[in-house]
C-alpha cells in the first residue's frame, strides 16, 4: 500500500486557520472580518505516540487574502459543495497585494502583537494549570511542552491578551473538548450512495461542532470540495446527490476527508475578530472504485503508470 502524502503532513491540517481565511463579507472597516486566531490542537496518539498538544497564535492588522474564491454550487443541510474560481484583476496587484475578486486587489496584512497572553485551564507537562506566552516575531507559542490531552471535556479555557498599541486587552474563552475519532475505518465513495459518518458525541450537547472537508482532487489541482459545519451529534450523512456532483468534477490520487471537532470563542478588536479554537480531528483516506493511488509506477497495475496527479492510468 503506497504511503499517502498527507500521512507525512498532518500537523495543521485540522486547523480552520481563521487568520488566513478572512471573509470578504465584512464592512468597509473590516471590523467583522477574521484577522487572527489562537488554536489548540490535540494530536492523536495513534499517529503521534504518545500524543501531544500544540498551541499557536498569530494576529494581523487585517484579513489575509486568498488566491481562490470558493463559490457554492449546491447546499444540503449543514453541507455545501464548493467550486474554486480564480479572480481576474486587469491591473497588476504587485507583490504586496493579491487579486481577491474581479478588479479588486487586497493588500497582505502585517503581523501584530497584542501583548502577553495568559492561558488558563490548560495543563502543562510540569503540572501547572496556567502559563503565559510572549510574542516572538509575532508568533505566540508556549515555552513548555503540553500533554495529551491538556484539559478535561467541559473545562473552561481562557486566553487573556494584555493588549498593545494595536488592540486593547481582550479575553477569549472556549469549552474543553474530548479527543475525536471516527467509528468507521473504511470510507467508500460510490456514485449514487450516501455516506454516513459516526462518532461518539460530547457529554454536553451543543458544546462543540463538527467541521468537515472532503477533497478528492487535491493532487490534480482542486476542482471542488464538500465542506460541512454540523452539530456534534454523533453522526453526519453526506448526501448521494452532492457526492455524485463532486465525483463528476474529477478525482486524483490519495483523496482524503478531514473531520474536526471544534469548540470556539471570539473577541472583537478595532481591526476585526480574533478567535480561539480547540481542535481534535482525523485525516482519513477515502476509497473510490476504479481509483488507484500511487507514488511511483511500482504502485500501479501492470501496463499502467503513476500520473502527475498521483493516480494510476494508461
């Protein structure tokens, strides 16, 4: 069985990365747009023995532009099928900006500091229940290693920023989550068939949500994806019609599904919204009848070769 590229690059895949995905739907001053976040990610022991926890944070003075505009093709319940569009700007945006919509350039934001950040409710490896983070080149990370998991389900986690010339003091709060895992080990996408995912729901209903991303063409140049923002109820069904439309867009080698449990909190500062995300998720391969993934020709059936999109073909 060839080793999938995502098996070597899992760190950060669970993250929603609000600091890099600010919505363009905000007001003229950007005050309701995402400008940064702090993420606490539980790294599963089955992939990273014996398991560990990462904490990262970064703040900007505005939303970070994206080279792609994702447009909704169809929606069904908590899920959407999105297809990418590359916006066109007649005027060159230059090296300090990016074309984010037809005719509209957006400048890359500058990293900012919000003073010392006091974290409470997260245990360190030495047994402390709080620690402080100082920004280093605009990045916030703890100086000490963190265990897995570093809190109990239902614990209150707070990040209190002392404030700076960029933003006054603010506090972020989220509820501790239990580590997440899917009950189904094999996920098969077949045309005309629903796919139902199941897992153990949280002890307190409504304390967290589920974020899902299904991308089956990534290594061939993403042609579309299914994303869901669903209640953490213990099950989620991806409808057959939406899956069929995604399959019709095209496939590539090593298709994956990312399912993440998340608990969030936010605060508004003059430049926009800063979020706190507690994350635990899985990145899992999906099977598609007729698709053979590969790293080289030896992974392919006789008379087939490994294509540029990491799939076997004639």
